């Protein structure tokens, strides 16, 4: 039997409608730092939450999770570590 | 044309040049089999100039002597550290050498007497540091979508574990980054992603289980040893497109490249030596024709790669005449053939995607049995926008439940009879997860026709005792056919003049160009398909490439959309926003270049008259680019002229401003206290004061309690700050500025009226205490001053009147 345990980080990918100012406002409202747009993906932002465990086998719960209820937040995902190997 | 021969080979003074067998194959002692004709491409003048390549890895040693000159800051980023410096993290084991090694293969500088030469030695090279930390979907997406309008080629030599039991691929953000890249990167031509196919040979891994190398957006590169044999690490699969050389057995020669700590190495091995080599070759082709789209590049690779001396048990010729194998794809890349093709290449017709309706009939997979499912594909012939007649990639989306995934082998046979192995047994894969909508991909039917019966076979061969009461189940599968509705090389392509020796047409009936010619009628314009009702492109029934509609409601067929128009993917040219010159959509934020007087904002894709704050105008690309972090205004990426609040300008960089009595330490990234003698300072220590603490005085660049010897305390005006200023050079000590304010003189000088004059034995005759004084009075009284010796001895007394 093969079981896979996910490792959750304290980084989130968020899709927010309304530009960077809106993203900044929502981030600070829920205690995140907005580290900017994710590469060239429009409306996707990199949020960081310093009061969440850097690595954890359970996904983060707390008042910051209510961010997903903001009307301008279209999608949010806590980032999971992916094992990648140099070839 | 270039002909092999030692006399014609160029000479480079880089010490490892003679050992670079994979670039020049002129060494008789080693019995060269075949090379990749890289020198041939160089001799045609292509060295990668104006092409930008980035290596997605663990960083790049940007100050390596072989990389420094070609290093491109705009093609680099540190995703792990979230800053612009991709320098690797150094440790005792040199763990982070991988990116620097890959970079050298692409663009090590030629003729600089150092180490090695890159395949595209004039290409710009960058590096993204993204593997030296937690890799997440977001980290991958950031890396894959870095500056897609600036970077041409992304080279990645990593992936999910090649342990023979992992099935993993790009998640939603990385997938989106790939899709955006091929759709909008390179101003709509599509970013080129080159991928190392996998190093799981010993673990019996299969690269179909790696969703990155298995993607249609990546050019999956495998390796061959010098001898043409399969290297020990090589995985096989149907998604591999082509091959370059890498290391093999101990008797095979090695690949040489740049190494960490400004060194050189011949230890770089595996498919990660091969992928950047392919990226370099593609850079040569892009220099030959910068208008190649991402699909043009794949077509050119398919057409020019050669099976040559490569040793594989499964070489076969598909129905379009291409030799292909699961080990090497279409074979060894040929740089010279690629640049020749690129020079005359015209873009292939738009890609059509035909998603055949899924077969949802559940089928039981019994041990030691084969499940065979036949699917009648139409190639979406009823839908003009999705019709696929000539194939490129074929994806099979499969959902299977199975008690032991590693026991499965999957095959797909095309209507023309080409059989691809989509998956072979994996000894170490004990997973019970099966496959959930996993996409297997094959390139082996490239150029064949799509319509007809496709056969999917699933073999279950138990490698160990299993509970046979729970057999596997094929729950659903569907075919996604990628290709074109017309022949890709029809009217636009001038065929290659010398046919490849290893191209064998299986049957003249299947010759694609013949099939294509049947579809044309006599005197219609070449831009027409399905006939016409008059001469000229405005009388076509249907267009080969694009429709262009005029205001008066007439329309014409055009080979490409003119300036100010974009292709809406239904092959219609639609108008861009009024101030866009080129665009990918009709909205104001879908511009890719702007009309005169406007500049493109690279982040919003909007045309603006003036660059906004924190952006500068890059005149070459007529683009507003973002200044480096912390700049409010700048003249270039790292040339700040004004800083954001809380920062101050030091030279051309903005650094954090600290409170009085402290300074910004850039290494520790924080403010630190100045020396106690400073009120303000620029750095650590007494000598970095910019103003002094109370009761201290500034003396040169340090603050002192009292002025040193040779300095005097100066206060230029009332209430001004007192400083220690250096005395006149003629004084030892002084009471003020200038040569007349000396208070003591250096030895050999005499103080006369505050000035130091060259001392002789002559002393002031007026100083009665000195014996010489009364002597001189006597000299003068006796009129002996005329005598030269006495005049010198009593100079002052003698010169006084009276």
C-alpha cells in the first residue's frame, strides 16, 4: 500500500479580481503579506502568512481562512510541497 | 555547404575545445560516427545572437568567466529568495551546481581562453533559482512564466522522481503558465520549453509518468552515448521528440561544461546534459528565423532529426515517413539541417484540437489478459475549427482503477498502423491509485492522418502475487488529436532540397503532399481551400489561413493577419484596440506592440503615452519595463534615480533609510548602530561617519575628540559645525588655514612670521638670546655682509636696512 502525505507551506496562491491594490487590501485584512503577482499570471497573487507553520501535514485553519469568503477572491490554494529531482 | 574535414574546422583557444567531440567530430583516433552538425550551423553564421535562453534550476553562477559576458539579468530571477539575484547557494558539497552546468552547455563564451564553448555561444543566458527550496505549483508557475516576452527558450532538467513509482505532473498554475507561454509568449509565437526526458533507466521508470516531459508544450529530449548506445540512465517513452549526446559507459567520452566556483567539469551527465544542448541548437534555429512559432520548432525538429547510428531495437517508420523510436524520438538533432530549414520556413497552419467524445464503457482488466478498445475517430471533420486531418501530438486521457499500477502496459495503434507504447510495466510501482484522467502522449504518428480506427490495448502482467478478486477496470478513455486541417507544408513551405537519407516512405499512397495536392482546384488563389468562384484571394470559398473582412463587408484570404489585427483562433483576423500595433485580442490590455507615440506596459499589456511610476522606457522594445525593486523612478532596470518612501539612493541603487545614528547593512538586511563617535554614518566603523556626535569633530572621514597633529579646529562662520582641517602642507602644526598660520615647522624649516621657510644656519639676528645674533650685528657693523659666506650666515641681519 502506498500512502502519500502532503506537506502544506505557509504560502498561498490567490486569484483576486480588481488589481494589485485590491489584493493588498485583502491580504492585509487577513494578516497575509502580498508578495506580488505570480509570474505573468494575471490576477494571481502570491500571499505569505508569517503566523502559519512553515511546513505542516495538515492544511492551515484559522481566521485567515475566511479570506476565501471575500467576494473578490475567486480562488485560493495553500501551496503544497512537490518533490522535484534534478536530472 | 560545409563538408567535414579537419582543415575546415574552426579553432578556439578555450582549453577544452579539442575534447568537445559532440560539437566537432574531426578526430580520426576516436572513429567518429556522426555529430550534431553544430559547427555547420556556426559556419552559416548562427551562434545564437539575439536569442535569450533561461535555465530553470538551482541558480546560475553569473560571474563565471564563461557565462559573465552572455549573462542576461532580465532572463534571471531567484524564486527561492524572491529577489533578482539567481547566484547559487554555496555549500561544501556543491549541491547547487546543476544550473550553472546546464547554462554552460547553452552559452559558454567562445575564444576567451577559459574552459569550454556553448552550443549557442552568443546567446543570452539567464538562470532561475527555483529548486533550492520548497518547490510548489506556484514556484513552478513563476519560473515557467518569467518574462515571456523577453525569454525565448526555457530549459528545464528536472521533474518528478524517476524512481519508477511516481506519477506526477504540472498542477493548475504550472499548467496555466505553460498554456499562457505557448499562446502569448514571444509576442504570440509561443515560448519554447525544452525538457530533460528522465533519468530512471535503472528504476525501470517510464517518462509517460512525468507530466512535464509528457506535455505537448515541452520538447522532450533524451540522450545517446557517443557510441550510439542507450545510456544506463535513459527512460523510454512515446513522448520523446529528439535526442542529443550525453555521457554513457566509462569508455565513452564525456560532456564538458562550466562548473560551480568558476571551474570546468566533464562530470555533467544524464538527460540534463542533453536538454540544454537541445536548447542551444534551437537557439541557433531561432537566430536563423526569429519568426518560428513553438510548433514550427517542433516540426523542424521532427523533419531534421536523424536515426543515424543510434542503436534501438524499435526503430520504425511511421505512415508519414518519419523514423521514430521510444528511446530517441525522431533521432539525433542536426543543427545545420535545422538552421537550413529555419531559413526558408514559413509558419505551419494554425493548430486544431479535436477532442473526440470519450468512450465511457467500463471494461474489466484481467491478469494475463489484454483489453482492446477500438475508437473510430472522425478528426472532428464536421467542425471546421477543430478539424484535424494531419496529426501532430496525440493525447490519450485514461481513467483506470487497478490494484497494482506497475503491472500495466498500455499501447495505442493509429489508423495507419503505427504502434506507440504509452506505458510499460514498472517493477517498483505498487500504487493502488491507478490513473485518474492521466494524459499519455505520443509523437509517433506525427504527420499521419487522424481519421480511422484507433486501438487502445491494456496489458496486465502481474509481477507478484495479487488478489485476483479485485481486477482492474478501464473506466474511461478519450482521444485528443492535435494537428492541422490542411497539410502543414502545403503552399507555404519550400521543400528541403536534399532528402534525409533515413527517411523511408512506407507507401507512396500515404505521401502527405500528394494527398494535399488533391484538395486544390485549378486556378484558385493559393490562399483558397475548397475551391473559389473567381481569381484572387477575395473569391475563395474557404481560406487556407485567415479571413480578413473589410468595412464594405467584402472579405479576402490572407496568409497572416496584417498589422493591427489578430487571429481569433477561428481563423478570422479581428481588429486590435485602436492604439495597439499588434495584439492577441481586441481589449486594450491585450496589446503586444503599440503604434507610434505609445509604449507597451509589459505587465498590463496596455499601450500608454508615458511610462508609469516604477517603470522605465526600454527604447529597443518600445516597452515600459519595471524598475528594479525599491526604485520609484529609474533610467534602466538597475539604474534608480528616485527611491520609494523609506529608501534612499546610494549610487544607482535604493537602500533602506535608517534612523540617525544607524546605517543599513545590506548583508544582514537591517539597520545597525553607527560608531559612538558618529551622529550619522554610511557604514560600520569610525571612518564611515557622515556627521559627528556632540563634542566630536570631523577629521577627514572620522570623528575625533581633538584635532590630530597637522590639523586645526576650524569654524567657517558663527554656529557652523567645527571640523578639523588639515594644516598647510608647509606647517607641522598650525592655528588656521594657509601657509602664514603655521605654529611649528617641520625639521629643517624655520618659522618666520607664521610661515615655515627653508632653514639655514642663519638665525634671526634680532633674537638676542642667540649667540649668532650678536655675531651678525658685528658682521653688519663691520660691513662684512658683502662677503658671500657671511651674508649667507647672517642673511636676515644683512638684509635689514639701517
